[in-house]
């Protein structure tokens, strides 16, 4: 294991500092904005701008990387992140911040795609799972550690913005000093909305709704915490707790979805997330403990939905379409995160901070209702025909890119498979009765 990690040690160290900067900057902006008296509508546009830049980066950053090379492109993106962090601290203005936030999203997509493609090329089939798990752990730790820096500084000054800029600069050093060879050029994933819907209507609508809910909460959680009366330390604790509980919940929820119709699991988890959101909205818990418990329950449920929806879509997809389908859903999730803050900000401005959870509850109710409806219209893939949950899991809600899908064991299997027409014809001819092709479906996914 150690031998496999040594070639990517410098890259993983840079990844840690990169996501530490992301966690710090993403929490610092709404907290400082709340202090300055900016409305939830304006602060919601920060999330809309970031998500727009991130989606654009997933679609166009590969061209920049092909032109400049991985190492130079990574340094370019990280340098822009540092510049933006410093500029947001120098000039405190909401319109200025919204414009700069798009550059942050774009550069985050670019750096993440470089890291993920680099790790994928260095990984072997034996070490792929371990390296991918370590990468996810580093991103989680980096984001949470960055958020927990906030209570140790003063959000009313430019100091934390300067710290963020320094962290981004440090993220460049390991890769610049490394002698590792750059990987192959990045691949681009096309967004085929019609094809995604035909493959799995539940996953299509579910991913969009989850993106709306998670985008609204992810952008406006700090605003909610401040307006609900929490001090900075408790706001950081609330945001970090949701990330940890969501990561932990993915595994039991995923295992359950391996044993039954994934749509029932989606419906059940969505119902609990919606219930938690409704209770927070109606009762407006003011106590720190009760509020953290309720928000923690919401976060554990809401962050477990994305990977199960992706797994359900891939149950119906051909093996060679795994990356295409999962990558398309990831970009669809990005579209949802653009919509969520755009809607959530004005609603919070009109109805107060607790209305944030009314928005998330509405999105989760849609997932619940549609998953139950679709379960009556289309048979589930037999358990024996599915890939197990970890093989299709992705950290989409944690700023994953289509490149991260290349590290999936399922993607690796399809890469080494013989794609020749003769091989495909031979495999199709040997499908036994009762297999996946016998599942009732029609061209419209009905």
C-alpha cells in the first residue's frame, strides 16, 4: 500500500491544502456577508455563481489543461484561487464577491479534475479502491479543517482571507516540486439530458432535486446559523457535522439499497430528510443542542441520496456507459446547485432563516413522491444483476468532477474489456433468460 501511495504523495498533500482553502473560503464569505448586513438573496447568489463556474469548468477546463499541461494548469488554477481569496478580503462588496465566486468554482473544477485524473493514472486495479478512499478522506478532512479555522479568527477583518490565500499558495508547492510525470489529457463528458432521463427517470429528477436542496443548504447554511443566533464556533460545528454525518450515512444506506429496490430507499431517506426540514421550519428550535441534532439528522439523510440515485441509474445502464451516465448526472446535480441558492436566498429574505429548510423539504418531497410513483411503473433490476454500492458511489456533493468517475472499479473494468463489435455481439448472444434485458421497459423509460 505504501509503495502505491509514494508516487502520489505530493499530489495528495497539495489536495489537502487545496480543499482546506475551499472549506475556509466557502464558510468565510457568507459569515462575513451576514455581518455586513447583506441579504440572503445576495448571499444565495454566491452559491449560484460558484456552481455556474464549477459546471462550466467541468465542461471547458480540460481544454486548458491540454494546452498548458497538468502541472502548469494546476498552478494557474491555484494561483487564481489565491488571488480571488485575497481580493474578496481587500474589497468587501456583494456584487464584487458574486462575480469573483464564479472564478472560484471554475478553478475548483479544474484543479479537482487534474488531481483525479492524475490519481487515476497512477492507480492500479489493486490499489484503486484504497487510493480513491484516501482521496475522499483527504477532501473531507480538508474541507472540515478549513471550516474549523473560522472560530480562531475574526471574520470582521481581512486576516482570514489572507490565511486562505496563503493556503492556496501552499497547495501549489508539492506538485511544483514533484518530479512525477504528467498524466494523459483529460476527457470531456457530454451532457445528454434526454438520454439520462430515458435511462432512469427517478435518478434524473432525484439528482436535480437533491442538487437544489444541497445547493441551497450548502450556500446558505452559514447565513441560517448566524441569523438563528449561533456564534461562529457553533456555525462551523453545524456545517462540519452535516458533512461528517452525511459521509457516515452513505454506507448503511448504500448497503440497504443493495438488498432491495433502490427507489424505496430513496423514498424512505427523502421522507426523513423532508420531515426533519419541516420540523425545523415549523418549530424553529432555538437551543443549540436541539438545533444541531435536527440539522444533523437532515444532513445525514440528504447527503446519502446522491450516491444511491447514481447507483440506481447505473443499474439500468450498459457497463460501457457507466462514466457517461454518472458524469452526466454529476453535471445535472451541478445544475441543481445553481437553482437551489437562487431560489433559497429570496425565500429566506421574505420568510426568515428557517425557511431554508422549507425549500429543502419541498425538494425531498418531490423525490419521495416520484420514487414511489416510478416504482409502480418499472420493475427493479434484480439484486443479482446489480453492481454493489461502493462500485458506483461518487462524492458528487463534495465537489467531484467527471474525472473522479474514472477511479471507480466499474470504470476500470469497462476500460480493460474488449469493445470490439464482435465481442459485444458475442456477449449479447449469451444473455440468459431472466437477465437484465428481460426487465420490462420501453424507449421512454416507462
